[in-house]
C-alpha cells in the first residue's frame, strides 16, 4: 500500500515507482490508462465519486462530438481495452449500438467513463489503488516526491467556486497521506459564474441568477421557472445555444418573447473540411447546437417566433443594452465560459503557494510556480489544463474534449 507507510524510508521506496492522479473525469481516466500502458507500477487514483467527473452534471446535454470518438478514446489504450474486454458488462456496449457518425446524450459518455474506471480498478488491482476522497493539500518535497492529503467522506457537489459540501460519513472523516513520485492534477473546470463586478443584473434586484448546469438540463427547468417568467441568457457559446434551445422549448413560442439573448459576437460554427480537418474545431458550434442555431437564431424573426429576442451588445456601451432589455426579466443565466476549479493547496518547500502563482505549460502539462519554475514530476491535464494548439489556418485554440485529452495525454506521458 502506498498509504500510511511504516517509515519514511518505506514511503520513499513506494513513492519512487508511483503516481498519484487526482480526478476521475475523462482526463483522469485517460491519465491512469496511459500510466498503465507505459508500465507504471502503482497508481493511487483519487476522486470523491468515480462517476465520470463533471459529465455527470450534463446527462441530457447532446454531445458536440460523434459517438465514434468516445469509442476511439477507449480503443487506443491497451489497458482500457483489456479492462473493458474483461468486464462482466462491456462499458462500450451502449455506445457501440448507437449511430457512430452522430452525437449522443452525454449520459452515455459519462457512463462509459464511470464504467471504464471501475473496470480498470478490477482488471489491475495490484497497480491501481482507488481512493474515494477529496485532496485537501499537496506537499511537494525536494527530490520530486509528493505527499497528497486525502480526506474521506467528502462529496463533490460541483458547487460554484470549486467549493465542496463536506458530507462526512457517520459524523467523522479521516485524512490519509499518499506518497508518489509523480502527480497528475485532472481536477476539472466549472462555469464562470458572473462577469466581473458590476454584473449586468446588479441594478435589477428582481433578477435571480440561474445555475448554468440547471439550464443545460431540460427536465430541471420546471422546478426553477414558472411559465410566466422571463429569462435573460448572456453568451453565444455552445452552452449558451443549448440553454436558448432548452428555454425556447420550455416556454414555447410566445409573444412577447420569454427569452432575451445578449451576445457580443456573431455565432461561430465548426467548419468541416473535405480532408477531414475541422476549422474552429474547439470554438465553433457543432452537432445539435449548430443545427438548431442555424435554423432558429440566425434570423431575428424566426428567433422571435421561437420566443427569443436577440440583442447584440454594442461595443463600449453594453450597459445601455442591458438597461433597455432587463426590466421585466425575472432570471438571468450567464453562459460566458468555464474556468479551472481551485486546485488543492500546493505546499512547496514547506510554504503554501499563492494559488495565483500556479500555472502550466500548455504544450506538456508541466506544472509551474511563479518564482520557482517547473514543479518536477507534476502535471495537469483535462479541461483545466488544456493543450494549446494552432490549427492550419493559424487559429490558436484550447484543445478540449475526451478524445483530444486522450490523444494529448498519450503524446506527452512517456
Ligand atoms: C456543457 C459541456 C458539454 C461538453 N460536451 C462534450 C462532448 O460532447 N464531447 C467531449 O468530448 N467533451 C465535451 N465536453 C468537454 C469535456 O469532456 C468535459 O468538460 C469533461 O468533463 C472534462 O473532463 P476533466 O476530466 O478535465 O474534468 P471533470 O470532468 O470536471 O473531472 C474532474 C474530477 O476531479 C474531481 N476533483 C476535483 N478536485 C478534486 C480534489 N481536490 N480532490 C479529489 N477530486 C477532485 C472532481 O470531483 C471530478 O470528478 C463538454 C463540456 C461541457 C461543459
């Protein structure tokens, strides 16, 4: 066992061949699979739920990637393939039965990740140590050894600002320390809650802010909205378009419109090229969101018939547009991007590092601390630490998605 070592020497010996992976979303799963594929002797894998990460928040969201890519994610790793083949119920079966060239509800991607995590732990019991818990601190020690404090009995409710609600089992929790030579942070992102103060809705005390994840879940809307409500949606991204679609379908075609959409930019679509490449692969609308946006949002009159009023925010005078349209609005939802969740506090040479000083190399995932340089042996992957790519048209994008995490992780973890 890596945990609770009998002595400092035993801890060091165990740590020398080991890795600690924090997070069991698509990125954490890809890292564990890659570590197994490259011969890691011992991996401690930490997550409160092992339920597919944040995808569990989006069961009803239509994927923006094709089903085939989710299966490709699993197929490229020999460890994942071995684990899936050995599982009593094949984690890939549901996706394999779907149309491969189309998207699907994200519940299928989430179930794939959760079931593959379980299958990996079963197939590699001597090499994967699954630890349910929340990492409360990471101590980086000289000689590239990490001591990772794990609190058990903590549930991640994916609450805003990266907070977790501590639901401590049987009234008490315990903290254990995991020692490892390599550290992988795959801790995920969360919706950016509101723009920098003052938020557009601040002058309108009647307006309640709705949670973006709730608005991405059609079945959750009746619990938070009355048919007479009027909702403002800020943004024009993939998430914003899906929220507009959900709200339009919830309220139905109504006059005056129940939904007002504020956006700074025109809608941008992924452009599929004859050679198989995709322009705006990471930033353009795809799948259901793209089809719906093209047919409903591009024409003001068609949008209005779907109960949506579209407002382009004037550069330098957004306040006037909000002032004109927010009276009468009862709720607002901000779909203005995602940001990394707070990392576990990093203690370097005995001192807790200011969170703002932690960054990473977007070509390798290597963790860096301002004034210190690279933290040897530590990496970040997934949506919180995406690869930065420049496509053949010169567009610089953050490469995000299950398959892209897997491809990149396989490139950089040797
Ligand atoms: C609306 C939406 C739609 C998307 N659609 C697609 C799609 O169609 N196809 C696609 O490929 N990708 C899609 N993505 C992108 C991406 O695949 C997901 O965002 C994915 O969940 C990111 O994976 P991750 O592993 O980086 O982080 P997460 O899934 O967020 O996982 C992080 C995990 O780390 C755990 N964790 C965090 N901090 C700690 C800690 N201190 N201690 C222990 N555990 C911790 C969390 O509990 C969580 O389980 C979508 C994203 C969004 C937001």
